[in-house]
C-alpha cells in the first residue's frame, strides 16, 4: 500500500477509525492499495483523489514500513510506501476538519504530531512515526 504524509506545520492529515474488537480509536494517513501495473507514487495520488477528491504535488518517498498487525479481529501483513506530499489546493490547509473518506465515511482532520509522539493517540502503520523526523523542516 501507499500513504501520504501531508503536513500543516506540526499537524498531520489523517483519518480516524475505530477497531471495536480492540476497543481502540486510531489514526492513519490517507492512502491505500497499489494496483497491478501502477507505481506506489501513482497509487498514492490516485488514492487521495478517490478518497478525498484532492490532488497532490511534491510527492517524495520517505521510506518503506513493513507492518504485521491484527485489526478488526484479523491478522494482516502489509508493505507500506510512505510518501511526503503537499496538497495542490492551499485552502484545505485552512480547515481543521477536512472532510470524510469517500468510500467509508471516516472523518479526516489535521492532528498534532505531539499527540502521537506522546502516546495520547495511536498512529498506524507501526513504524510511521519513526520516519517522520526525517520529514520535519
């Protein structure tokens, strides 16, 4: 899969979800699966277009995370391409609540990185937070 790390200063653009089996609310950057024949960079652009109807610019690979997890009562294993990116529409940076993920209805918002770094909120995939210091200005 491929996800976009979009920043607004010290905030990160994420969607919120809840895993009832673990009784856990968590956040994840937007993105999704890489389709056959497309690059991970093309996938992250397509996914944000589909999920939030936004275009990306400045897409650059930060790193790759291998994520072995259990979610919603099922075991999972994914390879996650993590990209830094900018939103082409600057007006989105001015809104705290950005919208909802089109195909599932999860709320999308800007969340302070300190919430994740301090353990106040959960950020997935595991290992993502470790890549972010390299992305800080």
